[in-house]
C-alpha cells in the first residue's frame, strides 16, 4: 500500500528466489558478474585497498569456489530469462543495468512517478 521501492542486492541473492508474491509488486532481477577471470580476481585486491576490513587473501583463498558460485548463479539467471550484465567498468555496467530496468518497466507497463524523476544521487 505504501508504494515503496526496495533494492535487494548481493551475491547471496539467487535468481528466482525472490518472486512477485504480492499483488501489485514487481521484481526486476539482474545478475551482475565479472566474467573475465583475471579482472574478477583483481577486484578483490582493489576492494582491499579501499576497505581494509575486507582482506583480499580471505577471498582469494576461496576464489575458485567464488567463481563456481558465480557460474551457477549466471546459469540459473539465463535459464530464467534474467539478464546477466558483465561488470567490465562502472559506467558501462550502470548503463546496461539501467537499460535492462527500463525494458522491464516498459514491459510491465509501470508508469513513472514524479519523485523518480527528481531524486538526486549525489
């Protein structure tokens, strides 16, 4: 009834796990991955430089398992007609993600609300 938008994100969100279960709700699912092996691996080092609380070694020691999970989630997404966006760089990822959201909103016939057009993300 409140017409509130919610974003649920994270590697732990499995495609089709969350579904349109309430009348009037809409799910727009997109899976964002790092397809390139070395790029994906390098992201953990980069993230470690930006946030010392997330040490790269912890993730890199489990990197093959992380890749397997990413492959599983990607395959599940494709089997459920959920777009998979390759996170090559931020600008391209944002562009492709917004394109997918726009396609889904148009397909659902959702009319934009005025506050969507005036929200600032500074």
